[in-house]
C-alpha cells in the first residue's frame, strides 16, 4: 500500500493527509485556550494583550512571548475573549487583529464607570494557514490596567 499522496517532491505522508481531511470535516472544536495570570498596564499604543497561561493548544500555535495564535489550517475561526480592565480614560478600545491589522474593535466611552468587563466573540472567515490572531487594547488618553483575570479561546469552524 502506498505511504504517500502524489509522486513528486511535494508528497505528503498518507496519514498526514487523512488526518487533515478528518480535521476539516469535523464539527467546530477548540484549538486554543489561554488565560491571563498576570496584570498589565497599557497606554495609547495598541498593544497585544498577554495570555501567558496556555490551557489547550492542539497545534502549538500560541506564542506566549508575543501572545499571537498562528492558525494551523485555512478556514473559518471563532475567536472569543473576555477581560477585566480598569481605565482612567474615557475611551477604551479592545479588539482582534489578524496579521497585525485591525479586524474587529470594540470601543466604549464611559467616564462614570472606569471598571469594565469586556467580552467579544467574532467569526473570522477565510483565514489562511500561518496567519496569526492577537487581541489588542489601548486607550485614547491615560492608561489602561488589566487585572489577572481573562480567557482567550479559538475554535476551528
């Protein structure tokens, strides 16, 4: 029985091919879950939010040094996160970036309640393998402090 698909230098092992096909045909599944376990302070520069505690990472796509998740396969992904923040600014921005460019952003203007709990869910269609996802945050003036609570989850659709 052949062990590769194809006959050229780009051949891939049969078991890899079958595994990828099974993965693509499956129902949505968690590919990454990370948690915050340290606080951080951000300012007016959009900065990646740190999620240093990896809970699940089925394809080793999460970099704890820059808090980027590199997707293993092309397709649609569901991205969810929640954060606790304390802002001394009247405008707080938190969102999702794909390859460093803004994809979706949530902005809240509220001077009466500086403590905010953000939850965001977004379907990111047509990601290509090896693109990366990150959560970013900034304020228009002042600083933004995040406590050590928060989760980030990525599902392959």
